[in-house]
C-alpha cells in the first residue's frame, strides 16, 4: 500500500525543480532503476540506498546520546519505513555496539547524538548531531536518564 502511494506521489513530481524534501516524507523507491533520472541531476538532492533494520514487520532506529562514556543507547520501533520521533514507540535500552564506540572515537565525538541502524548486524550511521536538543512536552524517561547522567559527569569535572 505504501509503495503504491509513493509511486503515485513521486510520478507527479518535477524532480528538476525540487529544492528540499519534507523529512517526514522522504520518497522510497523499490530499486535503483525506479529512481527518476532527473533526481541524479538535481544538486539539491542526494540518493541513498535504503538499509532498514527490521524486526518482524517493524522498522527500527537506534539512537545514542551521550557525553564521553556516559549516556543512553536505545532502539525504537515504527510501522513506517522512516522512523521519526512522532511515529516511534517501544523505546528499549540496548548495549552500545563496539563498532559505534570505535566510530565515535575515530571522529573525535565526545558529546552528541547519533542515529543509526544495524541491518544484518552491520553498523550504518544515518545522522550525527553534535548539538542535540529535545523538543516536546514530555521527554522519554530514557532521555531524562541520559541528561541526568551527563549532568553528573560534567559536575565531576569541576
């Protein structure tokens, strides 16, 4: 059903004129051959291979937020292919993969938030935010725990 809707929506788009996309409605194409050629010539657009992490019928997104070795690492679920806060549920703490820790160290990241997936057990980093913020009326308890842990770690350095 989603793919039929996406085909109908994307066929009507003049991709040469697009300057930005709604991050809640990124188009997904079934394969590379289905991507309209004009997308590749538009300097405002980037084509990425969709590498979802799945558990059954659900899509997964992992988030690490922290300061040094302190923070939280969670996995959230969604019925939607693009997992965003508005459609995510079931936030579950998960261990930090060694590959993520090594990757953070390699880029020199001490503080921030990383969105990633682990399809077939392989680390795929989607987004790195060195200045994470939270907007919303009621932060998730895991986010509250992470911020408290980071505040305590900062106080220890004083």
